[in-house]
């Protein structure tokens, strides 16, 4: 009978590209740019980079080391660390299960925009109300969601080395080239308003990269800090079992310290390039006002930018949304892989059967999320003060509630129950030096728990 232990990554490169593929997704290309735009550009980036090297490194190291040392899926890994902490594995399993319900919906939206630009309807997509009209339609969003989900399930169905790793090795280098190419193109843009105001891509890059400390208050800084921390959960795929699962596939000879550094660099580099690709273009055609459009930046503001580029509209629209679709697919594959790997071990069944079952269950749940914009439409005020629909509720539960809670509990378990030495031993088991051992010990025991308590209290509306 097929099981998880019979497959794995062929080497360090396969692991890094697959892990980076999980990390590089809609969070980097959609969420990072709009947070950077609304949080002051360079100041947000500065805070984010510091957190990646400390807070993000700590959580990423913990997940991967737990996976490789225990060789168990997230549901069982925590129980093997301490029997009384098996509940943490169940909480961890919930996160990808919830995210899978709406990630495919967003993937479907991206496929829709590829179809729109391929058929030369880019001008229509730039009109006010186009996006809202599409997502509230009864059939089209479901069709595109199912198409995206089918591709995801097929890759996971094909296995780790033949499916997940091969796809990541093929997609990630190409994705990086596409992002870099559009980023360079954005710097060449130039636009003159009706009143004669001239804005260039280089000016937009300055707005994006140079920190602006004017008018900075403690409240504003705290908001930027919390936004940057929440972005780390999206970017690094921590606190959802994905990196624990991938850790079980890594050979014992792989230098984890080196591999983790590569994942950090790859993921952060793509996020920074995504901002360089999107924010200067938005600034050139819409000024600083266009940079405040929040989550609608990619689906509402960017089509307007492409329209303003004239004859290049269709080509750039297709290239951009194909790139986003590939990034979304790498993350979607990692989410489903975690669910399939855990269920294979729990129910002692084959990858193929479980891939089909998880795919069908995800299709049903994602259909309900699509209906949240029409038949099941409602508005609710969430504990963090935002107002949302069904998709927003699921996003809040997984990313703003469960992920900070799971990370906090993991820090307590590793920092104070089994002790940081346990992780350090795994990091050095391949014979390589764990260079950031002291910093890891301090972060996992003291700094990270404090940060996570603040984030959790803020996300639940207590702070």
C-alpha cells in the first residue's frame, strides 16, 4: 500500500523550490503589495525585513525541524513531542482545511482574469463594478474555481517527486523571471495627467522603498508591525502544518540552516519584487490615491493600469495573471498536499484515493464560499473590526485567529516544555552548524511569544 514515507524530495534544491513555492503565492503577489502601499511603503518593508530574519525564521525553523525529526504528519507530530499537546496537531490540521475552502475560489478569480485578457476584454475588466459583478454571478465563479481545484488535485495526485517537486522546479524559476521582467518594465512607465502633472515609475519606486517617518505615531507603528507579522503567516506558510509536512520529506543529509536561509531569501525577494512590479505602476497612473485601494489592488486597480497602457493592455494582462495563477497554484498544491499526507497516514489509504476525496470535499466547500457572494450573502462585523462575507469569515478564523494561536502554543511547547535544544539537535544532525542557534533560543522562548500574544489580542479585538 502506498504511504507517505515511500516518497520525498530528491534533494535540497527540490525541497527549497517546493517550500518556496508554497510560500510564494497570492500572499506575496496580492497581499504584500497592498499592505506595503497602505502602510507607508519603505517603513513597512523595513519592519517586515527585520521580522523575517527573526520572527519568521524562528517559526519556519521550528516547523521544518519538527517535521524532519518526528517523520510524522502535523496531526501526530505534536503528540510525539508531548502526549498532552496532541490537541495542537488537530488545531494545525484545521488551518489548511479551512484555507483550502477559499483559496481555490481566489484561484478561480485569477483564471477568470486570464480568460478576460486572452479574449481581449481587458477594457471591460477595468470598468467600475466588473469584479463585483463577476464574483456575485451564480455559475461562472464556481466553474473557474473547479478548474483551478482540478489542476491542484492532479498535481498532488501525481505524488511528491513526480508531482509537487517537478511542478515547483518548472514553475518557480519561470515565475521569478516574469516578476523581474514586469518589475523592470514598471520602472520605465511615465504618465502625464490632464493638469500637466508628470509621474514616473522611478518616482513610484521611491515611494515604495524610502521609509517615511513623518507623522509616525505609536498607534500607526503598532498597526504596521501587526500587518507585517500577519503577512509573515501568509508568506512563509507557517502555523498550518505545510512546513511540518514538507520537513518529513527532507533527507537527513540536507543542511536545514542553509535551506531555510534560501527559502527566506526566495520568498522575501519575490514579495519585494511583487511590490516593485505593482506599486510603481499604480502610482504612475493613479497617484498615491490609487495605492490606498487595499485588497482590491490586483483585481480592481491593476486592470485600470493595464487599460491606461493602451496597446500593451492585453499582453501585460495575460502575462501578469498567468504569473499570479502559477504562484497561487504552488501554494494551493502545498495546502492540499498537507491535507492528503495527513489523511493518508490517519486512514491508511493511498495517495490517489485521498487526493480524489480531498478534491471532492474541497469542491463542495468552495462552492459554498462562491455562494457567499450571492445566495448565501451576508455581512458580519468581525472581532478585529473589519466587515466581511463568508470568505472573509473563513479567512479571519484561519489567519487572524488560529495561526497566531497555534504559533503561540508552539513557541510555548518548544521553548519551555521540550526546550530549544531539541530543535537545535535536529538542525545540526546533518553535521552542519546551526549558526543562528542563540537567536533562535531567545526568539522561541521570549520575543516570539510576546509578539504573538499582542497579535492574538489585536486580532480578537481585545487590544
